[in-house]
């Protein structure tokens, strides 16, 4: 069994390259419904609730574009979160936050990140 590496990872927005991506995360959760009743003996019971997801991707800002211009908060977008050449998530999302960071003292590249939330069902990678 081989180990996956992130060297072929990327993020596409509506099928188009977004920026020079350096990292992405995608977290899925389920908001359970909690209740107590005369039958729960003084304890809460939980039922599976709806699924939702959120994530973040980091990017390097190219000198040919305004910082963060390729993606803006508040837009609906279909993100393709690429793990490798065969595996990817396809995620309908809304961009919640866009941030840009300039490293003045270290002189590093201008970087940014965006945070997103899902707006519907996503497609998970197929297992091999």
C-alpha cells in the first residue's frame, strides 16, 4: 500500500485554476439533534442530523493579479479539491472569508487564504 502525498493537490473554482495553491482542508460534520424525554432516564439522546462541510485553502498571490482578486467573499462557487490525479472532492460552496498576508520583515511571498462553507451535497473521492 502506498502513502498519498499532497504534491498533486490543487483547487479549481468552477473548473478553472484558482491560484497557486499551497494547502487545502475540508472538514465534514453532522449537526445532531439532541433531546431528552421521559424515556431517556435523565440523559440526552442524539439522533443523526444534517451534514455540512467547511474548509480553507491557502494560496500565493501572483504579481499579475490584485491580492485575492480571483476569489471573493460571498460568491457561490463549485470547488474541486484535488487530492491527486485520481481523487477529488467536488464541493458546492460559498466563500465566507478571504484574507491576505504580507510578510514585511521576512520578505516572503504575499500569501492569502479563503474559508468556505458547503451549500449542498458534495461528491467524495471514490475509493480504490
